C-alpha cells in the first residue's frame, strides 16, 4: 500500500504513464570529437547554487516511507548531494527540525489555505528557519482520484483494516517502525487539532475559491523568491510571470491530479516560449534518468525536480537510499552529457533534440 501510494497516479494513470514514456520518445542528437574531459553540472536554481540541475520536489509525509527519519533522511541526502531541498507543507517533520538537519538551500511549498492567518504564520516560520523561497502549488483545487489507495484501504495515518493489517504483517520491520514512532501527521500543524487525518486536514483547509488574486496576495506577503508549481498552459505561465513569480514550474503533480492532462515534457516548449526568459522554468514529472534531465534542459527548463525518483530510494533505504538515487541521477547525467559532447549545463541547447523529418 505504501509502494502504491508513491507509485500510483489518478484514475487510469494515463498521464502518469505518458509522463515517463514521452521522455523515451525524444531522441538525442550528439556531437563528436568535443572535449568532455571535464563535465561541469553546476548551476543556479532560483538564485541558489546547486551541484546539479536537479533537486528534491516537495512530497507529503515522508515518514510514511521511512517512519524513523522521513523528511530528515531526504533533506540530509539533498545537502550531501549539494542540491536544494523543497519541503512539502504537509511534511511529517517540522520546518524547524528540517532546518536543523540541513544548513543548505531549502525551499518551502505552500497552498493558500482557507485560514490566511495560518499561511502567513507558516511563511514567518519558514523564513525564520532559513527557507529561502516558497513554492505555491496551484494544481490541486481538489485532490485527484488515486484509485490504488482506495483499493488498499490506504489512509494517512494508516488505519487498521484486514487489508492494511495483512500488508503490515508482510513487512514486519516497517510495521515495527510505524508502531514505535510518533503518529504520522502534518507536523507543521501539530499545534492544531486535526480530525480525520491528512485528508480531514486537506478538506478543512483547502480553499476551492483560490484565484490569481490570492497568488498576487502571496507574492506580496513573501519577500523572497516565489515559484508557481503546476503550470500546464502557456497563458497561465504568462500570468505567473505577470504577478512576479521568479519561476514557472511545469508540472501535473506527477500524474496524481487531472488524468489525461499532457505530460510536462510535451507542454514545456510552449511554456518556455511564453515565458521568454522572464522567469526561470522548472519541470517535473516522469524524470527517471539522467538523459531525461538533459532533454528537459535542452527543451527550455533551467532545472528539473525529482519526485518518485528519490522516494523509491527513501522507501528502500532511508537516507542512504536517497543518496544513492541522487548519485545514480548524477552519474547518468554526466555520462549523457559526455556522450552528447556537451560539457556544461549552458551547452544543453535545443539542437540536441533530434527532429524527425518525414520523407
Ligand atoms: C507521494 C507523493 C507525494 C506528493 N506530495 C506533494 C506535496 O505535498 N506537494 C506538492 O506540491 N507536490 C507533491 N507531489 C508532487 C511532486 O512534487 C512532483 O510534482 C511529482 O512527484 C513529479 O513527478 P515524478 O514523481 O514523476 O517525478 C507528490 C508526489 C508524490 C509521488
């Protein structure tokens, strides 16, 4: 059930599958006899130096995948790799504890809750804890229909039913960790009474009437960098630039929201054209290989955020698992750059994308 919660998407998972497969459809051209003795993957993302053009995308309740350390495992691994860590508003460890574990670049993801006072309170806490940018997720007016979770009776925190109990028995180590650590809940709101677990909290706080005016309000309430996460349409990308977003984040929430929405890599070129260099572009969705990072950058992204790619590592091996996942991504990126004959991030340009001509 925990694997399915990470791995699954909305409805028939068409967007989820295409987000991965559309990267496979893109072919890379390559230059030969270029000096690739020194591959340099360093870049800056939203003003912060990063060892790689990829970083950690915000994902809720990491303690579900690793009950002992959760977000602490992920944020430490991000710091070790020298890449930014983006923390979900629904993290199962508080922003203060995350800040204590990671002195490096940290960003905080927010929603505009019904209770705007709660939002400003969270912004102040994030700022005080050293989070340098916020990410407003805009593709979740309601939760998507994740059918695998229903079939598994999966809830956060997990409740005991025949299905969950039998799955728990099959993973006694995980069950032990779950039973001997504090209940998994949104740790940033630990001071609030929350009925009905994570979904109860979301239902109570999600404001379906949020519009661009609220995004503008958030822009004024936060004086650091701001990214808008969950952009698909070029017009929305232009609006994001218009309200002063520093980054436009092309995403469909990993295929967990609107099923049959297009894959991010397919929407990226039109968004890049609309943004026209006036903001940075971040892409996520379906990035599983270093070559996917190269393709996204060649098609106009400045950086790529990783979701499941590190979550699988977290669930399999905690902090070491995330570190390993990031190392794999790094070595694949370097190898692909060398094979393409491009030694620097700035060299990953559109001409790398092979255009098929119909004869
Ligand atoms: C288990 C899980 C939880 C997520 N939780 C959040 C969240 O709390 N906030 C958010 O903005 N995005 C969330 N996302 C979306 C990711 O930030 C990202 O957009 C997506 O995972 C990218 O697709 P990929 O997993 O194919 O890389 C979540 C994704 C997953 C898989």
